[in-house]
C-alpha cells in the first residue's frame, strides 16, 4: 500500500544526532519484539524446577543464574535459605523453583524469578529423583517447610531412601515423609 503523505528523505541531509536517535528507536522496537517472542518460550518455565549455574552475585546478595536451557534468572536474597545466603559461589550448580516469568521492556529481557524457599521445590526435587529411578506413579505434596531445617512431605506410596537423602542433601534440611 502506497501512502501519498509519506516522503522519502535522503539520509545524507540529516544530522548525525537525528540519525542516532532514529537508529536507537528502531533498535528498541526490534528488541521489544524479540523479548515478546522469547517470552512465549520462557513462560513455559513457570512453576517448574530448573537447574543452573551461578554466574554472578550482587552486593545485596541476589544471585544470577544461567539456567540449563540457556535462559537467565535471578534468585533474590528473600528467596534464598538463611543457611545458604552469602555462601553461594560463582560456578556452583543448584536447583530452583521458577516463581514467575515477566517480560521487562526497560531491561529488554525476560525476568525469570527463582526461589530456593518454595515448598514446591521440595516436592519437585523428589519427583525429579523418582523419575531418574524410573518411578512415576507416586504423588508428592510438601505440606510444611521450615526453610533450611525441616520439610514435611505426604506421598501416596513409600519413597526410596536414596531419593529422600539426595534431596535432603541438596536442600541441607531434614525431610520427613508420611504416606
């Protein structure tokens, strides 16, 4: 469709500051489209357990994680267990629960909010361990969690000790399972 009101301007007649402004506006719009497109993929991570390596720590204690699937997330200090706060090291691998995924147009990326304190992390890690043992017909719910101390879990069947001890070791807390 041709619009008679649109004029073609020779770029050589524009000053350099105006060209930089046009380029930055176009780049911003392009980046927004990329964030929106990536959000459609990343939002599927919500309410899942993900693993990743810590690649940066902030001065206030937040940790930045490179998630296994190539995305990046942030675990704020409020979502870290008191025993682990300030003890994370760059390069270490941990599992996290994905609280939410929000597109951030100011930062031009998707913000993946991670947690190490969620009750869902306990039940999700137990399910992951069971799946690695080819056991899939057990339902697990974490009823109560005192972060860094104790988690009370209800399962539909007896869980293998190896599964419970592996999750207990990762979370550095006692796990009591009732079935």
